[in-house]
């Protein structure tokens, strides 16, 4: 008798800090997606004072598709994402989608990211390809985003438009090849470091259009100092991973 074909396991990895206003609805929206996949959610929370982590633990106790990782040491966006990726791999994920927990990354775009993974190893949800856009943000913030993007593309020589996108879907092989313990970013620059190393390893990177919408609940974690730290770390990452020192796996 033929055994049933196993559905691929998709894990949505959500690094969180003070997202109690959003996390319940976001988990519901992800789990309700019409996907031909075994969908799970990992909440990697930095011990949020607003109770995000406590909610995730309660939700995980009631639903085996939800997994809570409440972190009390080495906190930060970078280390939180790395720990979340490790948890997703341990769950047997075939595909891991990384996204913000404030609804700026709409779950409705996940099926498009997953479909594009037939042709790519890393799929970016992109604001800057045809059909994508950056909505609800002022001209000042859009200008800064475009300038930062241009700087990073030139610095890393990357053939993608939305280099700072944190809405991304990985094949597990990419994360396994990255050596997550070797990453140095503790903050937002982890997005750039992973993109840089993925490119140098020779994996196929593609983009699909998304509409980025600014958060409506909660407070943003990105300010001038976080942006400056990200740019400085981007230069450090460039020096850490010269092209000639990274052996392509493809």
C-alpha cells in the first residue's frame, strides 16, 4: 500500500518584543492560510514586559502548531532571529518564513513566497519590484529606505532590489549552510548579514512583490540610532565575509 505523501512543513518565525497587541491576530491569520503545507508558528520573544511571551506560552500549551521561545539572555533582534531559526529547523521545517509581528508583513503574501520557492532558495518579499510598494509611510522615511538600499546594494554588489526586507522565505538548506552560530549581528543588521552570506554561498535569491504597511498598533523599534548601528554593522559584515573567503555551495 502506498504511503501518503508528506506535506512540506512551513514554519513562520516571528521575532517579537512588546507585540501583545498584534500577536494573537497574527498567529490566527498565519494558521488560517490556505496552504498545502503543515503550518507551524515559532514566537521568539525577548521576554517582553507587555506579556507577549506569556501569551505565546499559553497559546503553545493549547495548540501544538504554536511554539514559544522566551529569551532572557543575549536579547536583540539578531540573536532572537537566530534562535528562532534554530527552533524552526529543530521542528523539521522544510521552509521557514521570517516576518515582523506588527502586520507590516501581511500573511496573505506567504503563499506567493512559498510558490516562488520552487525556483529560488531564498525569496524576499519586495517593495521595489513591479507590483510591490511601500504604503502609509512619509516621503522622509521612504527616502531614507531608498538611500540605505542603494548603499547596501553597492556595498555588497547584490542583484536584488529590497535588500533590507525582513519578510523572507528560506529553504532549510540555506539556513543549514549559513552556520547560524557564526553570525555576529545582534540587532537589525542580521537581515543584511544573512542576505550577504546567502549570496556568497551561491544560493538562488528571488523577489516577489508585497505591500508593506506601517504598523497601526504598538511602537516601532527602528530609530536613528538603530539605523546608524545597522549601517556600521553592514560595513563590518562586508569585511568579515569577503567574497574570496566564502566557498559557494551551489
